[in-house]
């Protein structure tokens, strides 16, 4: 599915990219970054198409997402302060 077709499906479902990402527990940038590629991964395309069809058939999908309660994923590369890639940072002692 092209990114434009994906956006059309979201519009049919009454969703923005931000709201769609919130529903499925993704970062909005992770969804919108697909615009550069021009294509949407199949799992996102299927979800958007199903939500559009449910809306067309007057089926409320919000209880499903409330029941599933997907949590937000941590952005990749987000390390704690003082750590690099999960490893504690040591002091680098350089002789002058």
C-alpha cells in the first residue's frame, strides 16, 4: 500500500497519523517516516484498512484498543544518563 493510500484509509477511519500511532503503541514519527519510502509495511496497512472498514460499517473499534491497552514503545537509542548502549561509562584517564 502506498503512503497516500494509507493516509486515505486513516481518513476514512477518522484518524490522524498521531492518533493511529497512539492506538497501536507506536511513535508517530515511526509511522510518518514511511512517507519517504512511499510504501507502508503490510501490518500497518492491514490495521488501517480494517479500521476504515469498521468505521464504514458503524463498528466502534475503541473498546478493542481499550481492552488491549498497547503501551508506548521507548524510542530506540534512549539510554539512561551515564550509560552508553546500556553499558556504564567509565572515566577515561589521559596523561598529559
